[in-house]
């Protein structure tokens, strides 16, 4: 067979090309020192080489993380150790001044040194590592401690309240649920919805027909109603075992209907649940973890279903309408709880529930990633992905990236919602929780991107402190307070008035707080304009402290509170990733080291009833107390409605700061609410200033010449009381001593022990110089102004006056304020209260000690020196524990770094072994390739000449 010239030349040419490629490969191998430079170089070893390179990058990043954590931990340990050293010096001073007598210069010198120690502690608390504050939690760019008190920002209004209190009542056989209207007045009634389904799964009836009125609303109290479902013998009895059973009531139109719905909680590992629809067909869901179950339920298309994670990481299955029953659950680690007891319902009504919802980004969806012009809407926030990307750090590659970006945006642009991310493979779920309790269903969650699936709305909220309101307003604190001791400021919206001509609203705010001396303070301010430019100074809290409001809606009666504190760090920890799916916490919250506020908030704290109690009442507390020592207080009922009808005689017993047993007996009204008493734990009495107070006229006819009763002095009793003044002998008093007609007045009132006082007074002259003391009142006096006073014989009726003296946490000093809940009390009933012993409030304690030294009061200085000794000892012990914990974690990090170094060596050696190049062999191969290449060119040339000669011949 004859071979053509073209074939010969093509074969030769291809051979030359192959020789050049092989020569190039060997040259590249020699230049890089790597045997494999592309997967095509060695398809067998290429995957191993790529994996080793990826592992080296991972190990390098983990090592960087651990080194940063190690630096942070060393800085933390050094700062904590320095704080402990400062406290050691403070301890020496406390030991010196806890006994003995010192002169003025020594007191001032000690005070100055304590002030410097406080400043040093704050400087150390603001220590930084690589530009970040080491005790600031995840807010590492904000100083966690301040010299002055600052307010948390923003301050959320909680609304006027649903104005209903729930409690359990026992008649000795059965237990019932009672609702009490917390406001008094003839219109203070409660409406029950006709279609309530609570109890349907247990054969109970909470609908309108099964509620009875126990006490009608009147000027002294609100309506009390009771559910009469039979068969409940304790609060632990079940009232529901289905999700979606509802109980709705209405206190007033302002707060709106409140609806409590039951739910089911699934502890989710991997498993399967079957949900039964009473009107349909059971549907099963197989899931791999909590996030998978969340996504399946929220994307099921079933309008009844809404699923969120609770604080324990379990899946809470809500019903947005209709009853659900999980009839089957399977899987290791899977657990179901859809049972609600009467206690649960009672507690949730009083405590409230935060509404929740979800939005899932599906990375496996064909529509992923969401387009820049597609939006997400959560309540009043509607934002496109382009805006989210522009205002968050990113990156934006995976579903988890998009979910995190959305959560970061919402958290930084709204005080109404708190977002967190739950990831599961290509599905990443953002959970949206209302910042405050309530808001059920009033915030829509949706998106026009097919890559996003939402629960549709926030569900499950019950508002104990405010009815549903669209776009609720928010207050912001600005600047620093001149208080030295941490305090909580409580506020309320008093009124909202138009502000012509610009039509903006005047929002009148009332503020109440406790100052450094433990005295209750009050002020009111008017916020005329929204925004920071409309901020208003609160001079009582400091020349540099302001409040301002946003432009959203405010309600009369809405309440709020904020802490003025030295410590501003958040409660979150930092975590370091040191291997796949493994992380370690390496941050201490500053409150763990320096402690929280010294004042103990007693609101809502309840006593524990003894087993022998026969009544169903309870002692509750409110107000603030500075817990100098742990306190155990006993409340004993020694007489029930026998001394005076409607009164319960209570004896409170405790051991004071000096170890002396103390007791006080007081008669309280059993209606609860504001009928409370003050317990002066530090022998500091309320001392309510009554000078100039004028009792309200409740009888008689007012004319231009009518006289008025005027109070004088202060009230130092334990309990609220009412003093009634009745004109028993008519007369006329002038401003002078001439032409006076004596006036007789009968004073009727009940003292702290429930003893009724009735005393007769005769006034011959008007004016405060002729004031007379009310016997048994502790020095309280009254006098008559000039004018005419009528007795029962007058045509216009007898003149009657009434002075209400109300004790509350706002007008008492440091101590306990307690009251009785509505219910039955029997002699012999007893209640105990154990207050926590908390020594950890170093900044406040040192400030109190410094103020005592400044006062040069030897007894006060010694007492606070002893108190500082105890607090310093507790703080030092805690700091040493933190330092030891830091050392332990540093050892773990060092061990992990050594392990990572070993992994790095292993992967490096693997790469070297697979990539090792024989330079001598490669040089010889290249030389041989060049020889072959040259010979090929020579042969090709000779063949070409032969073909030409053959052609010419």
C-alpha cells in the first residue's frame, strides 16, 4: 500500500507537537517544583492533592481563629487580674474603716482613693484587643462600661396593658380560673368570646356561657369573673391537648381582644410526625432536624400551620386557625408536648407571649438566589435585596448568607423584631420574634421571591402590657445621667395632644425613679417633635441626659422602663470555630465580673404559701430593695376580717441588718391591687409629705364662701388609709380672731393595726397656726381655712371630706412594698419569702461606700465598709474563677493549635510526597526530547528533499 505525502508530513508534524507539549510539561514541572500542576497531569492523585490543599487552607483559618481567641483570652485574664488587684487595695481600706474612728482628712483621702479605684475598674472593663472591647460581647465596638450612668437605647413602649389579671381560685374541692379587671370603675367589665374552644379536647367549656360574675365592677374595683368548668381539682389538671384551642376575652375596646392559643412542641432530632385535622386527613412529615421540620411545615400550603423555634431550640407548632392534633411521632430523640394545664394558661395570660414567624431561603430552588429587585416584607419594613446587600457585610453566595444578611438588616433597622438564623443544608431559616410580648398576627411576613418561603405572619402573641397597635412608637435615651447608683426609670404616656399648626403630637411622659439616696423621684416632660432634633432634657436625671421619640404611634397609658447603668454590654458571647461544626465560647459578660445593679426589683415576686394554708390568697411584692443581706421574711395571717370587716391582719417578721428580730403588724384590704403596705427593712419610713393637701369634698354643697380642710405634716404609717372628715357642728371661721363661730369636725379612720379611730375636734379660728394633731397618726395634723361649714341640718347637706393616703413603691424609700391578692384568708395562714443573697454589684457598692465616707458619718461609714468587704470578697472569688477558666481555655486552645499543626504537617508531607519532582531525571528527559525533536526535524527535511527530486525526475 502506498502512503501519501500528506499523511507522512501530518504524522511527522503531530509528533513534533507532542514533543513540544511534553517538553513544556517537564519545564513547568521543573519551574514550579510540583509534579502535578493541573488535574489532567495525574487524574489518580489530583483529588488527593486538591483535598490536601483545601485542608491546609482550613487548618490555617482555624489556627488564625484560635490565635485571635488566645490573644483575647490573655488580654481578658490580664484585665481581670488587674481588677482583682484594685479590689485587694479596696479590701484593705474597707478593713480599716469598718472599725475605729477617723478624722475628716482621713475620710476624704479614703473617699478619693475609692473614687480612683472605681475609675480604674471602668478603664479595665473597657480593655481592648486588636481594637475590640474584650468585655463587650458581640457589641465589641461599643465601650461596655461608662463613668456616668447611661440609658439603653432604644426604649420600647409596652402599651397600656390588656388590663386583666388571672388567678386560680379553690373552693376546697375544685379549682377555677378567675379573671379580674385591673382598673376600677363602673365600666371596668370583661367580655368573654362565645366561640372559645379552650378545653374542647378535655371535655371542658371555657365559652361565654360557662363564666359567672363573682363581683361586679364599681368605683372601687373592676369586675371579677370565674369559669365554672367542673372536675379540675388542681392547677396541674389539663385543659388542652391540642394545638390551636383558643380562649379570647375583651377588657376594653382600647386594648382590643386578647386571644390565647395552645401549641405543640416537638423536640426534633430526625423523625416523623403525623398531624390530624379533625375535619380532614392526617398528614405525615419526615424531617432530618428542626430546621427541616420548620421548612416543611411552613411551606406545606396548610394555612392552619405555622412553626417557629422556641428558646430551647425545639419546634413550636402554632395554629393560625383551626385545631391541630399530632397523633403520632416517631424517631430517636423526637419528643412531643401538646398538653396545657390550668397553671400554664394562668401564667401565660399574666406573663404574655411573644409572637413569632419565619422566612426560609431555599438554596436548592431554581429561583435562588433572590433577585436584587425582589423584596422581603416584615411588618412595616419592606426592603429589596439590593438594599439589604448594600447595608450589610455579606458575603452573598449561599442560602445561609442571604438569611444572615436579612437577619442583620432587620436587627439593625427595627426595634420591634429580633431575628436569628437557623441553617440546615441548602435551607436556611430566619426566625422573627417580636421584641415585646403581644402583636399576634398584626405583622405580615412575605416575599415576592420564589426562593423564599414564609409563615405568612407573626403568630402566637398574647400582650400582657399593651393591645395591638400598628407601628408602635419608641423612645430613645440620649446622653449621661448624673446619678451614681444604677437605677431603673419607669415611665408612662399621660396624654397625646395635637400641636398646631404643624399637626405634630405633643406626647406627655411621666417618669419615676429612685435616686442615690433611695428617695422616690418624679417628673413630667413633653415631647413635641419626633427625631433626635426634638430631644428634651431631663434635668432631674442630669444636664446631659435627654429623651426623644420616633414618629410612630403612641397610646395613652403605654408604659416603658429603662435602666440607667454603668454597664452597657450585651448578654451574648463570642465563639471561635476551631474545626468543622465545633466552636468554643471565649468571652465573659461584664456583669459576670463586676455584677449587676445593686437594687433588687421586687415586682411580681411572690411568697410561698405553707401547706397548712386553708385560704387561696397570696402575698405579692413590688418596688425596689437594696439587698444588703439575704432576707427571709415570714408573713402570718393573725386575724381575718374580724378586727374590722374587709381587713386582714398580717404580721411580717424578719431579722434586720444587725441580727435583731423585727416584726410589724398591719391591717390590709383583701382586695389586692393598690391596697398595699410598706415594710421599712432599714427603719426608713415612708414619710409622705401631706403639707397643703386638701381632702376631696364628698358631701354638702359648695358655695363661694365654703371652707376647706387642709392637711399638715407627713404620714409615716405602714399601710394606705382613708381619713374621713365630717362637720358635726356648723359654724363660720374668719381669717382673724373676731366674729368666729366654732366648727366641730369628726375624724374617722383606720390605723395600721386595723383599729378604728373616731375623734371629735373643735376649731375656733381658721389657719395653719391652729392646726390640731390626729391622735395615733404619728404627728399628722389638719386645720380649717376661713369659710362656712355646714352640719346635717343644712338644706344643702352636711359637709363631708375624704383624704386618701396611698403608699406605693413610687412614694416610699428603700424597703418592701407588699399587698394581698384578691381571695380568702384564714387566721393561721402563713407565707414565706426568701430573697437572694447577691454580693455582685461592685460599682454600686463602692459608690455607696464612697458617699458614706464623704458624709463623715462614722456609723454609716463603718456599715458600708463592712458591706463593701463582703461584696469585694465575693467579687474577687468570682474574678479568680474567671481567670482560672481563662487559663483552662488557653490550655485547650494550645492543645488544639498543636493538633492543627500536626494536621498541617501531615497534609504538607502528603503534598510533598505526591508532588515531589526528580530534577535530574526531568533534565535528562528534556535533553532526550530535544534530541528526538531535532532528529525528527532532520528526517522531515531529508524526506522533503527526496520527494522534490522524485517529483522533478
